[in-house]
C-alpha cells in the first residue's frame, strides 16, 4: 500500500508538471489528482472569483495564525519558570483591548467588501443564453434542456456500480474515475451563460461541480437558480453534496463542456437520435442517452409481446441498476428497505398492486415513482423479474401493454 | 418542618457522610455526587460515540465497500454526532458545573437539588431510547444529526423513538440549566458580586440562558416532524403548502447557539487554568465577560450561515455573512487576552496547562477556518465538504473535549484527594495532541480537493489523506483509554493532594480540603 501511495504521489507530481498536455486529449481537467489539497481555479469567472477570495482569506488567516502562534510559543518559551521567570501582576489595559478589537474589525471590513461583490455577481442570472433544469432523485440526476427539448437521466456508471459492491469483481482502483463517472453526462457549450434551475423530486440534494465554483441545494417543491459560463472545453466532475439517503455517495455529476460547433452537433444527434431510437425500439432499450422522456418513448407504436426470457433478462438488468441498491441483489432487502423475495405484495396473484408501487412509489418512504423514469418495457421486465426471481415463482409475466394500460 | 425532625437528624450524626450503596446514586441530591454521575455518564458516552467514529474511520480507510453497508454508515455518522453532542460534551460540562459552581461561588449546594437529580436520571433514559433505535426494524436515524426533512421522514419504526429521545434530552438540559442559573443568581457568598465570579461561572451563566432559550425551539422543530409524519400536518411538506427549508431555519436557530453552548464553558475552564500555571491574574477579566456575552448575543443572529446553499435571498446571505464575520471580533479578544495572560508570567507545563495551551492554539485554527466559512461566496464551495468536518472537529474535539480533559486533570486532585499520575498524563496529552492533528488536519485538504462529507466511499484520488486521517483516528481513539485508566487510578489512590493543589490556583474551591468534603460552605465564606 505504501508503495502504491508513492507511485501515485510521483504520478501526481508528473501530472502537475504536464497539466497543459493532460488537458489536450479527452479534455479531462487536471485538477483532480491524488494528494489534491486545494480548491480549483476552475473554468468559470465565478470559480476564479471564489478561488481568489479563498486564497486572499487563506493568506490573511495564515498571517493571523502566525501572529497568534508565534506569540504563544514565544511567551511560553521566554517566560517559562524553569528559566527563572518571575510573574508580573498586571491584568488590565484598556488601550490594547481597544486596539485588538478595532484592528480585527478593520481586517474583516476589508474581506467583506470583495466577498459582497462576489456574492452579488453569483446571484445575477440575468442575460442567460440557455437554461438547464436539474432535478435530483434518490440517487440520480435528471437534466432537461428547456429550449432544445432534450432530457435524460444521469446515474453512476456501471463500472463504478460494480466496484462499489462488497467483494467487487473489479477493484475501485482499477475503475477510471471511480464514483465520479456517469452513464449520460450533462453536455453544454462553452462561452455561453447557462442558467441552471435546480429542484428535487424527493429529498434535498445538492448539485456541485467544484470547477464551476458553487454548489446549490435542490429542494423538493422549490426551484433554485444559479449560473455558469464555462470558458474551457473539458470534462468536469462533481458529486451530490447534501446527505440524501443510502446512496448519497453514489450520484456523481459530470459536465462535458464542448465548443459551440461540437455542442450543436451533439444536440442534433440527440434530437435526431430520438426518432431513430423509436424506430429501433425493442433492440436496445435501457440505454436512453438523450432519448427524451423515456417513459413516453414506447407510447407511439403498438406495445410488443415479449417472451418470459426476454422480460426476465430486461428485468434483471433494470433491477441491478435501479433496485438492488436498497432491496439487495438477493431480494432480501436490508434495514428499512423491505425484502421482495417472499413478499406477499410482490407475489400476489394480481400484479396490479406491485405495478402501482413500482410506477408511483410509496409516499413517505424512500420508494421512488419509476413511472416517469422507465419505459413500458423496462417496467414490465422488472415486475416480471421480481415476481419470478429468487423463490418467487408466480410463473406469469407482465407485458408492456399492461404497463401502458396502467399509466 | 418541625424542630423535632431537625433535632433527630442531628442525633443520627449522619449529616456529613453519604449513604451507602446504589440508592446513594439513585436518590442523591448532592451536587458533588451528581457532578460525578454526569461526568461518568459523559465519559461512557464519549467511548460509545468514539466507537462509532472508529467504524466511520475504518470504512473510510480505503475506497470501496469495506466494513459496513452505506445505510449503516449513515446511522453511524448520525448517531456519532447525537451521542457526542448530547451525551458526551453537554453532560460533561453540566457535570463540571455541578461540581464546581457551588464551590466556586461559596454555596452549600445547587439551588434545586431534586431537579438536579431528575435532570441527570433523564439522561440515561433518553440514551437508552436513542441507542435502542439501532436495533429496531429499519435501523437507527440515518439522515444526519440535523434531521432534515424530507429525508428524516424516510426513517423506519425508530422515528418516534428518536423524537422522544430528543425531547427527553432537551428536558434534561433545560432543567439542568435552570438549576445552574438559579444557583448562580441566588446563592453566591456574601461579597461575591457578579463581576467577581470566576470565568467558569460566568460562562456557565450565559450558557445556561442559551440552553433555556433554544432547547424548546429544537423540541418544537422535532415535534413538527412528528406531526408531519403521523398526524397529517404539512409544516415541511411542499405538497401540503409547507417548506422543508423552514425546518432548517428553525433547527439552526437552535443549532447555532448550541455550538456555543458546547464551547463557552470551555472558555471558562481555560480562563481558570492559564492564570494558574502562568502565576498571573487573567488579563482583561471584564472584557472577557463582555466578549462571552457578545458571542452569545451574536449566536442568535447567524443561524442561516449553515444554509448558504439552500437558496435564500441575496440580502439574507449578505446579512448572515456580515453577522457571522462579526463573531471573529469577540473571539479574537478572548484569544488575545489569553496571550496577554501568558505574557511575562512564570509558566509551568503540568498536564492541565498543556491541554489548555493546545486548546488555545487548535481552537484558533478552528476559528480561522470558521472565518473562511463565514464568507458566503466561498462557502458555496466549502459547504458540506470535509473542510467543514475538519473545522467543527477542531472546535469541538481540540476545543470542547480538550477543555474538558484539561478541567478533569486540573480539578481531579480536589475531587479525589489524590494527584493523578503526571507522567502518564503527559503521555496521554502528547499522544492525543499529535494524533488528533493527524486525524483532522488532512480533512481540510480533502474538503478543498472536493470530497463531500457524509459519504461512505470516495473517489480513488482521496485515498491517501483518508488513510492518514484514519490512522490518526485510531491512535487518538485508543489513546483515550489511557485517560480512562488515569482517572480510575487517581480515584483509587495516589500521592496525597494538598488543599491548594496548584501553587498559582485562585478561588474558593482551593480553600476547601482535598478531597472536598461531602458538604461544603454550609457557612458561607465572605469574599472581599
């Protein structure tokens, strides 16, 4: 372990030296490094401002700290009894009290001025050129491009998902960007003032990318505002910063900033991609990158009939991604999260109740409404799966048509 | 009260000896007994909360799911905070107040001895309830000690137990504080004017008022959670016209004064110890008193600095930023006064002094990072990261906890009549002060480098500092067993302590024999 740490330390030094080169290839920012110790300067004017203010205050508190610590260490050394110090008996001096009240006050005033200016700038979302709505869920993000009509969910990538289990198949160290990668990143253009509207679907989350310079809580029922103008293309990573339940540590944020042309090409791909996804519906569900409101996707054509094997395969995949975190891969649940294996609701003769739970959630608990997040085929698959996996053997299947009817 | 009963009482001749057996402790109304009970309970809870911290640091030793499930991890972070705040630090300070306030102001006992007994015995009841939640279906509270809705409402069957436990602990604190305030205001010896009181008494007088003011607010907040969950109200539920952020406002209106409740008595302790070992009076006594009062006042108008990221109006952010920055002024005055007390003293370095000096230095680090956190625009980066975790552990562990340890070493000879083992105590100090910095200092870096708090697993880039921090944590945790042993050893025997104990000590408690008799100052001393 020590040797591994050494290697990583050396790598960090090397990377710092060649930070400029590192930025060229996949556009990964050079800030996130082992032994990282400081805030990023970031890629927005706001992050630069907060960084400058942070460093200013840091130097000021270092100076104050040095004054205090040197004073104390000098006193205890100079006036130690073992060196024969005789105690003086003074205990009061109004003038010095006034001095050390007024001087700190003036220093604070000096800090307050730039801090106030920064705060005012940060809250000014006027003249924005595009708007992205961010919605927090337990435990993923949804991004909606208000003008482009694009929306999608963004959750922890599969490699990290595998590596974060007990006795994992892959070690965290072997995953690129462990816990900091998602399936569908937020793609935005550079040099564009983006307004973020932030809200939540369940509990409070907080959307944070350090290189944008701020975090903002997402509060259910309220919409918060923030903004960023990203100045350099690149990949910027962050995490949920407000405790939001069991998988709070597993809902990263990834922002990919592109040149305007590349971004426009991406938008075309997404909006065009929606039609092609519909045409090819059935081949490759589950990957809904930029696929619009996935719940509505299957709404167009006739619902398909699937075999039990197809449904089980689909269901197992969805279960692994969406359900296993709480209900566990063996369906036994854990703590607050009920077991599905052997559950009377899950194995009831009529699947309507469990279908209702999956689609609409259970209010007052961590059980989410998946009706908007999954398409008919996925819901049909996962309900079929939990009714037949483990020792649950109802033997029947739930077809996408039944899900469509239940919407 | 007839004179016959009074006489019988004297005939038995048991007026000065405590009764024997378990009933002595169950029914005692003696301030020294209750002080011992409070502090023993605090020490027990310090180890319970510490064990939870060990689980946290073990899980964070390296990335991946290593020891406990994320949901249990969240229970640990939540319970660690609740146990340390309400079980270790607050009862620790209340125990010190029980033992010391009467003997420092020349009173025979506390003003309300039976309330005192009841306030203490509510604590074990409350903590049985709270800790039992860990074994209930759905587990203990896992939404953070701040109990933010809607997350806290997702808790399992233990939810009402959590709320009820908080109520009981709140009642206990309020009764204890009323007692301390009543004692200080009514039972001072003749000549002991307010401005002659020892600093520890002053800080507890102000702390007492803070507790009485804010504990009911916490009780109200959690009661609203209870009715939201079970009685169909919508205080914090947007769908019913409520606002989840309102809970945060109400909670932190309690919560910010609460953090000063956890530090003001520490100021009093350090203001007693430093003059003793510098052999010089406290510099600027009256400005120290005014500074504590100013800090207490400001604590009521800064609560929303815990909420800079929730989305409040710009004017709100600016107001709470300015008010918070102002706290640095009276806090700075205190630090400078301690420095001036050291200046031209004649300083020796017994263990209480070492802990007190470490307090001044390390609390200053926590104060300076607090100043950084006060700045709203940068707080949008710091908030909810390990930088915050480092900050509040510097003020609570190397602040409050170090002060309590300093106090224990300082007054232990007066309580037991024996000197503690100085050499071993110095070991305890140096192990603690080094490991606690290894534990918490790297967490500043982790936070700035982007690690959020309250996560059970982290990106590989954070491995090194987490490993260092965990190693510091284990050493710090196990070093505290030394403290336990030192206290036990000192209670059981040791070199006989003189009445004065410390050459430079000032105050009424040092005029009493060591150990202090079961009943003291039955005839009030006269303070000149």
